[in-house]
């Protein structure tokens, strides 16, 4: 299951366990087209609205967007949220 996410263009994925249970997961999306602070906040805001997302960190320089989320978050929804803002998730 987790390997599937990696094949969908997600750069890395790590899972944090607490007492044997998954509490949060973290993944890094490679997003192209972000050029300024407005882009950064558009992407960040769109991802933060998704169910289960706990935190979003955007690096404009590298285009890397790190998302911390839990099991209620739909991975495909992350991609769609970014694309709806007009940016591409690089595969
Ligand atoms: Cu911009």
C-alpha cells in the first residue's frame, strides 16, 4: 500500500508509530510552478483544508511540499488540491 504512494510521484513517505499504532504519516510532494509567497500560501492553504492534514511545510526554493497527515487523509486528494491551485505535482 505505501509503495503505491511512492509510485504516484510522492518523493518520500515515512510513518510515525506510537505504541504500535500509526498516528501520523508524512510525505513530500514535488510541486512545480510555485514562484512566490502567494503560490506558497495557496498550496499550503489548499492542503491544510483536507481532512486529516495536520501540517504543511512548503519550500519555494526546492518545490518540496511536506505534508503531515493521518489515516483519514486521501492521498489523491492532496494531488488534486495542489492541481486545483494551478500547480503540478511532478511524477
Ligand atoms: Cu506566486
